[in-house]
C-alpha cells in the first residue's frame, strides 16, 4: 500500500511531458483560430440530427448524416439551438463562425485532464474538392479541412472521435462552418482522401 501511495505521489509531482498543445494543429483563417463550437458532430442520442430533419423535411437520414454537403444550399442546415431551462446547445449542422484565441486553443490532454473537447487539422482540402462535395451551394467556400474532432463524454464511454471534411463558407455575407462529409473513423477518412484527392 505504501508503494502505491508513493507511486501516485511521484506521478502527480512529475512534470507532464506528454501534454499536447493543439493550437499548432488548429484551423486558422486570417490569423484567427476557429473554435470547436463552430464544428458539428452528431450526438450519441442523435437528437441534434433529428432536430435538423424535423426543420428541413429531408427524408434521406443516412445521406444527411454522412454527406451533409450535398444538402448545403438546398436546405437550411442551420437550426436554432435546443434549450431546456437555462441551458442551450447548438444543434445545427451549419453553424456560425466562432473565433478563439491561441491561448484558449491550447488544451492539455496528458491523461489527467481529459475533460476538454478539441480538434486537430489533418489535411487541407482544395476549394475545388469542397465544391464537388457541396454541389448545390452557391456561396463562397473560403477554406476547407479534414478534421479529427474529439469530444469528451464525461462517462464510461470515453471520448468520441469524429473525422470529417469541414468548410468555412460565406453565405448571405455571414461566415459559417459546415461539414461536407463525415466519416465513421480514421480508416474510412484515409480511404476517401487517398481515392479522391
């Protein structure tokens, strides 16, 4: 027992060499970092996807959940927040652009603090490819990235990781972020990127 307590004590005192700063992998546009609040991921309950379906009358749920870019410009994928009492959560697939600072974008993920959601830029995506993934969108595509998004669930499930191609778009003179393609995992994302880029 004494050895276990000593080990825990040493671990707590050891500098966290494995701490990562994700600001270098953040999505920057015009010198500003796009916040994770701008990025849609489907909830475990799928309530946010169902809310979008109710507001748009899109019938092909599977297509919407995997390739929302196909519906961009054809349907309004920006849905009002779901609110209960004093708490509101953004449910739309397309979201307004939220900016964060470099300091706020630094997220420690060293095994002791896993309560933060974060994302990493995996690859730049050309505007030409982004246009192919959103054929009905008539606005301007400013920037597109393949992202890995990690969401903390706060429970025994652990973190949920989503891979997707997201675009920063200009629609009605407002900057927004919308996913174009969402993948089931890293392998599917890699296959797609290797085959289509």
